[in-house]
């Protein structure tokens, strides 16, 4: 928010209005002084009064499925980066993708835009295969398990998708193969021989995640084939020292394999022109522009789009039918296939660039795949696909003094948030206040509590409760008539100034600043009540009591406006405020001006506190609880007997594996038992603090 737009420093108070006294005389005086310093010009006041006297909140559009683009309307297609299905999403995943997109989608609906919000789980690739091996089940079973987990987490966080699907569908195969064929027939693919690690014992090429070994850069012994968790550097599996197959622990050999490449070199001129136009006319976050330009400046090279795996979208080209498409070739196509599973008229969204604006949300590590690889793939078809107009990529949300890690299970995950007993809207609020829009931010339990107690409890909750309680106690819950004086007109003008900022910021996806504006309006409401002292007026003569009614009536209308503005961020709190006001969602719409929401004579419901104070000691307990590995929580140090039992289980499982290999059992059966053995060895290593197989 522009600091110059309002020179007032609004202070919240925590007193009960029905008591009739501010928390301290000093606070009251400070409030009055700051309120008087706020300046509005005559034009602002006149425009605000005209809008107040002549306009009403319109009815909200009725949602009908399937949602399709409409002529003459603002058609907005919103996607969130498809989350990997191999683990429970952590808070960084949630704010970086689905929650940010949800806030924008909710805002767009309140502005009466015609929007479709699509997301789903990314289910193909080595990540799913690896997780399946770890848990001793098939990839499809692992995908179904974690699809359910993801769905439940997002439902708890109140993420309002129009459709949440998955990529393991017939539509995904059909559309991916069609896009491939278009690029192939347009001469935009190449064949190349590449070197890969191959496990002779398992008789398979090993994808990056199926290889572990010693990092060639820092010497870490458990580096993965794509990245070292110790030093964070990206590496190639063939660069690992002492590589070992993750399935059987045998040493793989380097072998050659033929693969298909998308020739980005040929596509770069057209792609560069599109990027220049889209990034200028659309709304691209700064990191998205910088990352994309860096890729272009380095020069695009042919990119491999196939893998020697079985779990993925099959390649239809003769000679490559034993391979699947690389996940970053077909995963973004999941947006299209998920929409196709929602409606068979999906092309009205995805092949309609003249009438549809595409907004995409993700973390910054996904940017080049959405601004370079995916658009290049669609441009290569020579068909009129809807390409992105606006891309919003977050930086990283870190956890306390470290980083979230799916692979290591460090930090607060979606199921953990639910287990704390803290309402989902409070999580949404803090995640959005700390949203890493331009730089990395940190989730900290102490700050979490502080933000709740100051911004929600003492500011927003205090204003809403004091307004409704006063109306309940002094006017029998019935809205009095409002006769505007200069103070009221000034308030309406100040609110309109903030409201204009809110709409501009939210349209630009400046969510943190948008949320600040909501809190500023709430502070302004507290300020207004404090300056006008309705608890004194209500005890006076008829004129003074009438004035008290105007003050609290305007405050209750402001409460209703806040219930709308807070909705994108805290939909549950929004619903609770509207329940206490006894207003339906029929008019839950954001208009350009602060206009009456509650008619004279309207009866409100029962006022209740919206928020509870967070205890700092409890937050410290949570901080300690979630500072270690997710899988190791709530476990004390293992006893000697437990360690011996684990060693015995490992010995027995080792015998099972050896017997299966000796009897030449089916490979899938052996793999499942090997996975169980590896899992037991990992449990032992955690219990003893040693590496697996270390003596």
C-alpha cells in the first residue's frame, strides 16, 4: 500500500465497548490525534457521499457448471502448479501454489469475473516410483493414496478449486501424445544417444532418483542422482562416485540409450518474441522475468523429453514405445487434461487466447518450465493455444532457522497444521502475511502468535466484536437509521481510498499489501469508534442517542464490508462475521465504493469473539515438536531392546530377499521385499545414528 495514501497511524484497542471506556486515556488521546491528522479533499468526500446515497451492492453471479468463457466478460483461467503426489505438502508448497492461487481466484469471483480455477496432482515420474518402492506398493496405489491425502489437506485449508484432478488419466495420454505428434510432424524433435546408469541386477536403466552415491563436489555419501542434499548442488547421476542402485544396492554401469529431444533451438526466435510481448502486456513477477531472460540469454538447447521408465505417459513413436515422456514435458499438459476431465469443452478455455487470460501460480523453481518449455511445446503445435498472460512465482518460505524438506520430512506439513488445533484460517492469514513475494521469508512460531494476537485478536476481532456487541446491548440488535455528519463522510472517504488501493493491489496479485489494507480499514474502524465515543452518546438525550446509532450503524456496515474484503484470505472468518451479521452471501461482492450493506431495521445475530489468544509457551512446544524429522516425531530415544529387534527384523528380511532371488521369483515381488529391507535399514540408521550397512 502507498504510505502517502493515508497519513493516519491507526491504533487498535482491546476494551469492550459495552464497558464504555478505552484501554487507557493515553490510547484514546493518541487515537483522536491520529484521526484528526487524516486528510481527505472535498472531491473525495463528495464522490463518496454520492456513492453511499445512490449505489447498492449487486447480487453475486450464480455459479453454473461447467464454467465456460462468456462473450463480453473478463474470462480468467487460473492454475496452480501441480503438486507432486509422492508426499504430504508442507507450508511452503501450500503458500507457493494452491493458497496463493485460491486467494486470487476468490478475489476474482468477488469482482464478478468469470473464472475457472484448475489444479491436480502430478502423478507420473520417478518420484512416484521411488515412493512406491519405499512403501512396497505399486505406483498407482501410491498415487491414489497421496491424491487422497492432498485432497484432504487442501480441503482443510479451504482451497476452493473449481476442479481438482490428476494426471494419470486417458485424457492426459491423449492430449500429450497429440501435442507430441504436432511437434514431431513440424520437424521440432531430434533423436540422440545419451549415457545413463544401468543396473544389471535389476535389468533397468536407473532414473536420477533411483541412484545414490558420493557427491563429487562435497563428498556426502548419500547424494541423490539429481541433487546433493548436503551441498545443494545439482549433479548428474553419471557424476556420482561409488554409485549404487537404490533398489538393490548393486553398482550400476554406464550404458547408452536413444532418446527424443524437443528442439528448442528452432523454437527460440518465436518463443522470444512471445515472451517479450507477454511479459510486457501481462503481469509477470520480477523473478519470473529474470529467470526466463537468463535462460534465453544462455541460448536454448534441445531438451530431452523421454525417459526409460514404465510409469508415465507412453511415447507413441515407433522405436520409442518402451519409453515414457519426461515428466516436465507432459506435467504442464496436465492443466489441459485436468480441464478436459472437468468438461469436454475444455478447448474453449485452452484454445481461446483472444478471450481468455491465463494466470499461473508457482514457486520460482518451476518458472522456466512454464515460461520456456511449456509455451515452446504449445507454440510448436502451430495451433492457437491459450498461453500465459500473468505468472506469479514466489520465492521460498523457510522454516525457523532451516528449510522445509519433503525428502527429509523437516518442517510443518499440511497434516501437522491440522493436528495443532489452530483453525485453518489462522494458518492462511499468517502464511499470506509472510508470503515470499520478492524475497525468501521465514515461518516462525513466535511471530505466528504475535501476528494473531495483535492483528487479528486486538485489531480485526476487536473492531467487529465491539461494533456488534454495542448494537446488541444498546439497540436490541436492530440497525438504526444513519444520518451522516462530517465525521462519517470523512470515514467513508478514507475507507474508499483504502478500498481503491485494495482492488488495485489484488488485481496486481500483491496479496501481502492487499491484506495490509484490510487490516488498515479495520484499524480505521476502531479509530472511528474511539473518536466518536458512542458509549457516552447513548446515555445522553435523544439527539445524542440518535448520533450513537449513526456511529454504530456505520461501524456495522464497515464490519460487513470487511467480511467481504477478508473473504479471499480468511473465508471461514468471513462466513462467521456474516453469520453474526445475519447476512447471506447473495451480496458478497466487491464494488468500487463503500456503500450501505445493512438496511435500517436489519436484525443481526449473536455477537461472538472471532479469535483466541495464542499462548507463547504453547507455540514454543510446537516449535520443538516440529523442529525434527516428520517421521521421527513423538518418538523417544529407542531402547537397546528395540534396536536389537530392528537388527533381527533386518536379518530375517535379508533372508527373504536372498531366497526370492535364488528361486528367481518375479521382479516385482523381489522389488517389494527389497524396499521393505531398505526401509528397515533406514529405521536402524535413524535409531543408531549410523549410515545404513555401516558397521
